[in-house]
C-alpha cells in the first residue's frame, strides 16, 4: 500500500516532566463510541503512547487478526514488535528479585514506564466497579513513584490517575496481610523505554500500512463469527445455567472483545485514509457495524436471560457474519 503525502500527526499530548502529569484522553477514548472501554491492556497502551506524544492509531493494524478461540474472542493486544518498529519503544520483562516497590522506583527514575499486574481492589479510579469491593487482576502503567509520601501516578484504562496511602501499600504489597504470605508470587512486570526515535509523518504511515499487509497474512482462514455461531447454542445453555456474574464475564470476553476490536479497526482504516491511502469507506463502515451489532446482541441476551426466554440471536449473527465478509476479504484484496 502506498499513500500520497500525508499531514503531520495531530492530537498527541507531550510527555511532561512533572510528577503529576496533566493528561487529556486520546481521541480514541473521546467522542461517540459504541464500546467506551475495550480491555485494560489496549486502553492502557493507547493512553501510554499518547502520553509519550505518539499517535496510537498507527499501531492498530493487528486488529485484523482477531479470531474465535472456542470459548472467547482473541484478547487483542498491541504486538510489542509493532510498537518497536513504529515508535522505537522496547518492552522488557522486569525482574522483581526483592521489592516490587524498589524495582519500579528504579525504572521510573530512569524515565521509563512500568507495566504491573495489580489488584484492582486498590485502584481508586475503579470506584464504580472493583475499588475496595472486588479483587480483579488488571495492568497499570506506573511512571512516577514517591516512596516517602507513599504515592504514585499511573495509567489505567482510558486515562491517567494517582493514588496514595493504603492504596499505595496495597499495590506494592506492603500491607500486613501480604507479609504473612511468605509464598506469595511476585506479579508479572514489564517496563517500556524509548530506545530509538519514533517514526513520524509519511514514514509512520507507510510502516503502519506495511504492518497491515503482514497482519492480513495472519488473519483467520474462516469467518470467526461463523465459528462462534456454531458454538453459541452450547454457550446459551451455560448462560441459562449460570448466574448474572457469569454473563458479565461472557459478554466481556465475547461481545465486548469482538465489538471493541472492530471499532478500533474502523478507526484505524479511517486514519489510513486520512494519511492518503485509498480505503473504500464501505470497509470501515462494515467494521463499525460489527461493533454496533455486538452491542445489540449483548442487550438482547440481557433481556432474554431476565425473561427466562431463550434467544438464539439468529438475525444478529446474520448481520455480524455479513459485516465481517464486507470487512476482511475486501481489505485483504486491496493489498494483493
């Protein structure tokens, strides 16, 4: 794919030097969207790249690879190799060999951002969901630590936040009940560093288009929505056998991951078009249709379960399957 000359990047927030950054969410997390949140890893990286002064839209080519995995859709994540190629960012595993707090501090003092799997129970930005009530695993990006004041700044989901006090001790496992668990495993931790200058302008756009061509070679061989449709009767049996909590888990891993993935694919193709690539508008429109119909199906299932009436959602599957065939095959045909 070759573009005409493209305009400079827009909408990127500069990375600040102050501990408490002033951060405005990226355009991908603003305006009208069907799925306000996707998954903690993708949303985190969108805002983290934006915080670095980079445009995350260039890295969304991987969304064409999403598949049906039998009981869920691919939990889509930015490939680290793509981040390196486009933005010069290296992501390495961080060894935690004594203190989580000290190892995170060492990297933030070097100007790096540390990605840590933590307990959402201690994250005040989740007041509406898990804060001080549930213990979900989630990933945050820490870029500032003040050990004396027991406070830190972190990226999570669609924005930038701060926490302190007991929440700080909870995130870093310094509360008394953690000390009593001598066999408690360290969390998985990575750190991101700017190893090389990021690509800009037409070089960034062309590299992104090249990645799209490569990822299209890895797309599913058959329509993943057709595979989901074949498995759905069994899934529906489980939904009626289980409680409401199970439905929320099911909808997160199927309707939300499918819909949010294709909403980002739609945004990505619109970005490519703005860079000068010839993308027929029918393709991003079809991807967006998958996003909206996934939400329709989610609400239909909620009503069906509440009423105790089985709904096979056949017309939803008709729309989803058709929209997929209007998205991936014509997109792949463009790069042959």
